[in-house]
C-alpha cells in the first residue's frame, strides 16, 4: 500500500481522472434512469447501445475522411468532429427507438420478468451480433481531440481532452435537464413517469413520448461512447458490458428515476474507483462497484436522491 505522502501526491491527478470517468458514467446512467422513470424497466441493452454509438462514430470518422487526416498528422476539423458526434447520436437514437418498438412495446402489459428477460436477450444479441459484424478484435479509435496539455506539472497534468470530455458531458446533462423541465415534450415525459394511464387520458401520445425517451437516452449513451473511445483510444464489441453495469449501479446509487441522481451516482462511482486506485488496490476496482450497490440497496433502497415505495403485489 502506498504511503500517506504518495497518496497526497497522486490525489490531484486522480481527482481529474475521476471527474473525467464520472462524467461518462453519468451520461450512460441517465439513459437507464429515464427509461426506468417512464416504464419501470431496467434496459440492460443500454450499455450495448453505448457500444454501437462508438462504432457509429468510428465509421463516420472514416467515411468523412477524418481518420485519414489524423494519420497524415493533421488536426480534425471542428465541424467534422461535431458531425461525427451527431451521426453517432442519431444512429444510436434510431437503435434505441427500434429496440423499444420491436422488443419492449409488445411486452408493455406483460410481467416485469418477461420484459427483464427480453432486455437481457437484446443485450446479448447486440454484444454477439457486434462481434460478428465489427470483429471481436479491439480497434484503435481516431484521436479526434488534439493532444494538448493545459496544465503540466509534477503534481497535476490536465489535457484538453479531459476538459472537453467533462465540458461536453456537463453541457449535454444541462441541456437534457432544460428539455425535461422546460419543454412541452419534457412535461409529457414527466406526466407519464408520474402516471402513464392518467397521462394517456389527458391526450398525451404515450407511445411517442416513450420512444422519445429511448431516443434521448440512447443519444447520450452514444456521446459517452465516443468520449470514452477518444479517452481510451480504442473500441471493442464488449466494451459496453462492464461500463453499462457500472452506469446502472451509478443510477441506483443516485436514485433510479432521478436525472440529477444519475449524475451524482456517476461521480460517486468514479470517486470510489479512484480511492481504490489511490490505495494501490486497482485489481478491486470492479468489486467496489457491486459493494456500493449492495450497501445502497441495504441502507437506502431508493438511492441518495430517489424515493422508495414497496412494490404492489
């Protein structure tokens, strides 16, 4: 185990890394929490939609010629990078809508167990289908953000890439909060989350709003997929498995059904992993995820910012 002085020396750098990873967890966790809020369904395929978003960005970068430019040592144009994000988010939103329409909507009045099993099945279909389509091998992702260091010292190194990842995540989360709280579609979404039957009686097209919920959550997952791929430098078909589970735990910690809770849960998850690394026990980084999940379910089942009510039998 490192000494106290070594821990203090590494703390500033690890905090930046935790904020970076926490922002990505939060973007994915919001998708889980939005779907649960309107359907009371855990969409276990959400982590794999995150994977599809990263591959959509990968192929968009190649199709737009950005990958070739980067190989020649040139910087990626801002407009092209923005277009890559938009293409990936639209592609993932379309996948999310298709999953809701063909996998979940026919089971809307079925038991929750049927929907849960279907979600696991869709997840496995995307994971192993991805291996068949994209190849199981890890592929390098184009470095869309220049390797520029804003701060470089023995105690702390902050890159432009880290600042952009955190900044883009915050902008997307604030934009989503504005949409949910201030727009007509957002009010419809909140009405369905409160009482779907009553919302339908008031003239709200519940199918359309639920499809929109899947689209928004999937688009945010795609953005997280590209940001994480740029950060880690590569993608693979099973990349959404563990990250998706951790984001789900983050949603539960914050209070599943609460958007702000999902953001808080993502940060807490990343800080917990950072603490394990600081203590020199990085091999337990995944174990801390599920330890936190058990503790929250035992002592605060509704999460830090959620509420808990026993299920009606």
